[in-house]
């Protein structure tokens, strides 16, 4: 498949951001040392959702951006739950589907993707359905049911590949004991696998990933509190334009790759210099909530930040990796690696920007700052 945005993080609604458990073996056996490389300039082309210049589009939290062959931008928001279409020039066009219970409507979304011919796929995990929308007029076409296998539930559409999709399924985050009480599932793992176009799937897995670093503790009156670990490690997941799945645990720059049929595996590695966590950053990352502070103090805190924040794969299979930044940094460096783990470029963007799609000479990202509405920002790549 040669199309579209293919980057995806595992779903925020379930707080299940994952750690790599099984990575493919490859020809790269150790981190590549830092190399001299060319700097690539990204020139901002336009923004969507910039209230300061009178833009009437104001986004809620953005969960996903996908871009079709025509350069049209589809933005999925979490709150309110909307999927909106914008032209290649950023002009608002229409909604894709809508909130509700009818055909083509959704109440919970766990992923968005584009097919080979630009069909739009939305995963409605409360219905266990992949909903399909026409690539020309974005009208609802049909739904494909993807049934759970019993205990494990499908909860994320990672992306589309040839003749199907890559999806994630897992056990629920809390398990019921024999006496009816609930206990946290500390061995929660995602299984990543290919689902066929008719909704069927086999037992062969592409990889297995586990829950993000979380802290669990008893809640007064029953139940459990659970909180993210300050500067906790998590993975990013992307599908390349050649149907290769990329995934990496961000404690180090080590990104595993596996083809959609599972036949080819490799690993991209790169040596990095850890960025220390300052005392003020740790204080700021730990809210003034006694139960949370007690749980955090009971664990060994991270002294360094994750090696990277996120990554995205471009049309040439190059991985653009957003490195962690020092305290109060206004810009973040992006490292660009090829499949052989060699540096092919670097660029710098505002620290508030996370790229989602790189294709056709443009980079599409989300600009999100604390206490400000997010924006979609589009850059022209100058190589």
C-alpha cells in the first residue's frame, strides 16, 4: 500500500500506552554512533485552529490526523467527539460521520486510518465495528464487525495495510476475583495482529506490547487509583507506506520493524545522550494530590526523560524521531534515521509540535501547549 498517514499511538481512552515486549531480530546489533548530517528546513505553510488570527475552527483535544492523496486533512477530536474534513488549503469542508447511534455514527472511537484508495476507516470499539466511508464524498458505506475472541477485547485500530488492518486487543485493565472484588491487571498486554477485510483473523501475532508505566493504589472506600508515572516510558507505533509496522519503547532509541505478514523483521538503533529530569520538573509533573504523591514516592523516580517523545514514518521509510528536550526548551530536535540506522537528516520545530504525517513534501502536525486549544500546523519540507 502506498498511501496516507500511518502513525498511531495506542488509544488514550483506555490509558493503555504500551511497552515493547517482543521485538524482531535484525541485522543491526548495536546502537549507531552519532553522525554528521544535513539539517532539513521545515517552512510553516498554514495553520488550522489559530484563534489569535480569527480562525473560527477551535479544536478540542486532537487524537489523530490522517491525510489522503489529494492532500485533504481529516482530524479526529476526542472532546467533542468529531471527525472533520479540511481541504488541502486548510478550509473546512464537512464532518465525516457524526456522533450518535445510527449507521455511520459513533460514540467511542479507537483509531482512524486510510485505505489504499483513500477510503476512510474509523474503529467504533463499543460496537466492535470498522466503519467505512467513501473516498470521494466521505459518505458512510458499510461496517465490518471484528469479534472479540472471549476474554481479550479489540480496542485500537493501528492502521490499514494491504487486504486488511493492523489492530490491537488486550485483557481489560481490571479483573474480577472469585469474590466479586476488582483487582488491577498488572500484566496487561496488547496483542498486535492483522485483521482481514472480512473481519476475520488468525492466531499469529505481529508483536506483543504491554501497558505503559502506571502506578496503582487502593482508593478509600474501595476500588483503585491509577496514575501515570512522571516521565514514564511508553511506545509509539506507526505503519509505513510499504505495510511495515514500526514500534519502539522510548527508554532508548530502538525501533523494531515487522512486515504485515510477519516474514521480515529488523531493528533500528541509535545511541543518544539522556536528558536529566530537574527537581522543578519532577515537582511540576506530580500534582498536589496526597494519594498520588504517596504512590509516586513509593516508586523509584526516573532521573532522565524518555529518549524520544514520538516518531513518524515518511514515504521513503525514514523515521522522524522527536527527541526529549531540556527544561524550558522552546524547540525540539527531530532525528531522521533510515532503515540501516544511519542519520539522514535533522530538523528543529517548536517543542509544542508533534508531527503526525509526512508525505508529498509536507509535514502535518499537532501544536499543543498547556492551557491553549490545539492547532493543526502544516509545513513545507525544504530538502
